C-alpha cells in the first residue's frame, strides 16, 4: 500500500517517466551525434561531405575516403607506433604499480610512510608543469624524438600504485601468513599467493593506461618531431592541417580508424574503465 | 632461490615474532626488505627522475634565461616579472580562469541533471544504455575529436549552425570570432568531459540509502524540493570530488583550443598550457615557460586548497 502511495505522489509531482526518458534519449543522441556523424561522413565521397542536412545513412556508401587516408598518411606506421607505445606503457605500468602497490600494502621496510607520501604527492603534479625539465632530461639521454622517450617516463604511475596498494590491502592477511608458516619466502608469498589474486586490479591499471596513452597528444606533440615517430592523434591533427577543408571525409576516415581500438576497449573493458575513472578522479 | 632459502628461514620465525623492535633482523626480515627495495625501485626511481627532479628543475630554470643552445643566463625574478607584464601571458591566465569557471559549472550541471534522471525509474537495460552513451566520449582522443568538432562548428557548412538555423538562429562565427571562440572551446570540452562527473554522481546517488528518499517522500517532499533539500546535501561529498578534479583538469586544458583555434582569434582562446608549450617549444624560451609552469602549479594548489576550505561549510558527511 505504501508503495502505491509513493508511486502516486511521484506521478503527480515529478516529471512523467516517459518525458524524463525522452529527454535522456535526446541527450544521449546529442552526445553520440558527433561520433555518428563522423562515421557516416567518412563513408561518403569527399564531395558529399558538405551535404546539409547531414544524412545519417549515406546514399552511396563508399570506402574511397579510407583508401584516401592510406594514400595520404602511413596509417600502418602510425598505428604501429601508437600500439607499441600504448601496449608497452600499459604493461610497464601494471608491473611497476603491481610491485610497488604490493610493497606498500604487505611488506615492512624503513621509510614506508614518507615514500608512500611522496608517491601520493606526485599525483597532484600536472604533467605540463614538469614537461620542460622532462624534455631536457630526455634530451640529455638522446631520447627525444624516439618512442622510448614517450614510453619510459610513463612507467611509474602514482595512481596505479595507490590503486594496487588498496587492492592488496583488501586481500585477507591470513593467506600470506599461512603461506609463511608453510615456509614460503616473501617472494614466494607474493608470487604464488597474492599476485594471482591481483588480476582485476591490474586490469583497471592496464585499461586506464591504454585509454589515456592511446589518446595522448601533449607529450607526443612535444617529444616526437619526425613523422616516422608520430602516433595516431598526432598524425591525424597534422593530416587535417595539410588537407584543409577539401577532404573532410578522408580526415574523418582516419579518425574512425584511430577510434576502433578505443571503442573495442570500451566495449570489452567498460567495467574496469568505469571503476578506474571514478576511483581515480583522473581522466587524463 | 626460494627453495634453498626455506630451511634457513624457518627456524628464525618463532624467534622473530616476539622480538619486535631493535633486535637483530631475522633472515626473513632481511629478505622482506630486500624484496621491498626491488619492488619499489622502478616506481621510486621513475618518480624521482621524471617528477621530483623536474619540479625542482622547473623552479631553477624559471630563474634563468635559456634557449637550450647558448649557456643559461641568470634572470632572477625577471621571468616572473615578465609573466605579470606580458599581455599574452596575462590574457592566457584570464582565459584559463574564465574557461575553468564556465566549463566546470556547465559540466557539473549537465552531469547532475542527467545522473538524477538516469537514477529514476526505468528498465535496467535502458539505464545501462544511457550510462554507456554519456560515458562514451571519455574514451575518445581529445585531439582527434577536436578535429571532428572543427568541422561541426564551421560557420558556413558546419552541422551546428545548420541545426541552429532550423530554429531560426543566424549562423554563428564560432571559431573565427573573438566573442564566440571560447564558447565553442567550452562546449567541445564539456561535451567530452561531463561523462566523468556523471559517473561520479551516479555512483554517489547509488550510495544514498533508499529509505532516506522514501522517508522524504512520505513527509511530502517531492520533485525539485526533495532534490534540493535531501539529495544534494547527501551528494555533497561527491560534488566536492567532482568539482576539485574538474577544476584541476580544466586548468590544464590544451588539446581543444590547440586544435580548434590555436589560441585565436587574437589571444581569445589561448590558455596557460598553450603558453607553456609555445614559449618553450616554439620560441625556445625555457626560463619563461618554466616560470609560467610554476605559477600554474601554484594556482592549481591554491584553488584546490581554497575549495577544501570552502567545502567545510557546504559538505555534509553522513
């Protein structure tokens, strides 16, 4: 009965459910609109890209623009660079964050608190504030304009370390104590008992790293000066600059191609991605 | 290594348990310390080389004139004086603050309304469709999507002006007028970022016990009144996080203005990070760029601290 009165009062006073859902649907369309337009325009001929009203379903779908983008830029090379950089950073971050997170959560050593404080403090430091000295450090190691210069500085991850520490802290302590009573060394306790349980946490670190570094623009823009070291976002922005407005659909075809892996990760790893983004408060 | 160690480690264990404190470390303790050093080394060394040293480096560099080619010249406070007199730098700070206030306010408002709407009654599958849709722009590259948006906001053939035309609004020179360029940059940024606050709010709303809503409804609170008096105070810790992170991110905006307008027309969309980029990597004025970077860091810390101070009055923890 109380449920019925609740429903009545809700129906009387708040927006009717269908109006609320319709509004949400319009907002969802506005949100996805630019992406839908990108895909559909990339399937039109360059001459038709200007058509207004925009046709969602192209009348004569064509992959001409996709051929065009392969003619204009070395898509394979850009994709290879992006893949190398992103994959190595993701794996590297999973390793460094997994190890450091475990040490902070489960090992006893001197200066644990100040060291953890140091890690946390660096989460506050924006990349742009340190980029000039980082550039100079890399230059002194002759690592500017190399992919390694993008990869290595991205290995330590303050947030990943923090996340993995929380993750290991959440695991029952008895597991490790039982293993140690059985005579397992500290390394063995980590390797056989805790590490196998850490996969979901590591997945969050990996997916976040992928999402951020696949799309990264600022560091590649500064570090990579020769075209052969460009990553996809850098290649696309310079493609637009070179082509002007004449070949919209070609540029958009490139954008669509570069989105595919990000969308795939979105579909497969949406849950770790969402958990990571919300717990992080970092979306960069 | 592990197998051979076991016999030597085992006997020491019972002794190690009671003897806490300054007693001689057991083999296990030494093993633990050794392992900790090994585990921490990549992260700590990396953080020191690529964050701690660069912060100190930024401060030191900001006191010199340096173009990387010639040897650096002592500048004292000259770089900072220049920051406060150079009109481009000053404008970039003003632009960034204006951008921050408007973008964060818009982002939070949209996210909050949508989160409340999604939280209402609807089929589960529909809720997850909406949630995915609003979250989707976050996984795209800000640079690539700005390339797309540049076309959409084109004055003559852009879809945005076409749609505005349908409701009788004359074409807006979005990216080519000093009056509207910042608005376009804000819209593009908010379009991509609101999903982040949205996710936070959805999580926050889920944490509010259902009974509180039901009790409020029984007491006669409805609709907007209920949200203002009941939901918002309960959501205030989440609001604080969303605001703080939103502000920190907004103060670092770069991709959207760089791709959409390259800071123009004039300096109307030039942001602080764009100035850092241009003065260091286009004009080779590393000292000035570092000074601007240090000031941005100070600004971010100050604004964050201010928010936490103010939050004491507005944030209610359950």
